């Protein structure tokens, strides 16, 4: 079968590999339909290996080269003997986390923090950028007819964004600041609006991403390098300010803006991943009684809820998709475009099945 495999830094190859074997009793075999390229994939490509295993993974036993792709929709083509929740022909969205089920986090309902955490498309035998993938039954969620294959591939990043916002305990009517309008920032803004934010304000210095954010029609989009962020927020909110903030840029300036602009006793969630230590004025956390909250991944049980919210039209997750490409173009039109600082794409999906 054809697959896009990560061999090392700047080395992704579309090549022929052996098809996986028959499913175990608790597994399903799928044909990936659309697969997103994630920021994690981009980090692997630019400076990896980081997450992909260079020695046998303790849970899955795999090593590089790794078939990439952990944000994908698929069609089921075979099921194991013990599978009961889906059948051949069903369209599904993939929850890519692979967990041990035995460690303390798993036993206490926090599987996303599994001590042996692995991920389809990063540390597993198969991935969404291959023509066939094998998954555990718990990794697939059926898509209703009202959800497209494209939207099905965006459920994973949509769940990342939703979990971050949920960590804030946001209330209906809250004013939300999102710093960074990449795919996760945009999805965070859409989710906050879906669950009742009165206003979502986005801070984004990149002209392309700022222009894209404006098309979401959620509220003001401010360039903090050209405008006074505080003044613009006060103007937009009639002096009320920010109740809760999502830091989605993974940058010190973004986090600083959240700390500066969030009201006293407000809450900030760090959803964007920092690739190096951030510098903050920690005294402001104390002076303003602010809660700074971490966010990792998503609840592995969240797929049906996110799918229902998207199917109801309240969480239009497909809006972040700006291009679809063929798997043969995954490097030139996918990874190279998305790692270009002057690139003009947000979320690129690979059409795996022709």
C-alpha cells in the first residue's frame, strides 16, 4: 500500500509498504479518507525525531520510519470478532490516542495522560497517511450523514481546542481573548462562541491568519504589533475587559498579553505548545489572582460529543480547512507550505483515498 512515512528530519517519503494484517478481536481496519497535517507533524519534519520513536515504544513496540497522520476520517473495511459498536462500511472519525488502561491516570479517567501514551500516526504501526490503518475499537467514532469526510478529519484538533476552553470553566456571556489564530486558535474561538461566549476577541500579528480570523465573524481581530491591544479590548467591550483567555500561539508575547489583559480573578489556559521556556511576570499572577492552567491533548471519550456539536451546526469545524491535496503532494504542497513563514494556508488535508 502507499503511505507517507517519516524517516528523519526533512525526510518524509511517499512509498510502498506492506499492508497490515488481519485485525485482532478488538480492532478495526479502515481506509483513511482525509488526513490533516498537524503542528506536531510539522515539528517532526523540521527538527525531529521528537515524538516519533527512535527506539521501540514501550506500549506499541514500533520505531521509525513512522507512517504519519493522526487527524483523520476513514471508512471501516474489516472488524475484529469482538467489535460491536461499528460495522463494515461505517464512516468514522479517529481518536488517535493509544493508552495502556492500567496506569493511575488511565484508571482514574485521565487516559490522555497515560504514562505509556502512544498515538496512531506518531508512535504506532499505522497512520492516517497510509491507505490502510488498524485501530482499536475505542479509537473510532461513527460519523452521522450530516458530517462530511472533511469535517470528520478535523474532529481531533477540534477536540484539542474544546478541551482547552473547557479547562477554563467558561460561563455563558464571558468575554474571551484568544492569542494566536492558527488552526487550534481558530477552533478555540469557534468553540468558545459555540458554548456561549458573548464576545471572542482574537489577537494575531500574522496578516494572513488575521485576515482568515476575520472571516469567522466572531468579534474583533487585533494586530498587537500595530494596535494597542488593551485599548482596543476596552473599546470593544465597553470597558469590561477579558474574563478568560486561551493562549494558542505558544509564544511569550501571547502569554504576556493574556496575563496583562485578563481581569482580576480571571483564568488563562495554555493550549499552544511552547517549544522553549516562556518568560512571564509571575508577580502579576499573584497581584491579579489569576489562574494559569495547562492543557494537554483532549479527553479520549470526547469524540461523540464533539461530533454532535458539529452535526448540530454549532461548532463549524470545517471552516479551518483551507486546502486539500493528494498524498503524492504531501511534502511539496503540505509540509513545505505549512512550514513557510509566508505560507498562505491554515489547515491542509490530504486526500488519502482516491
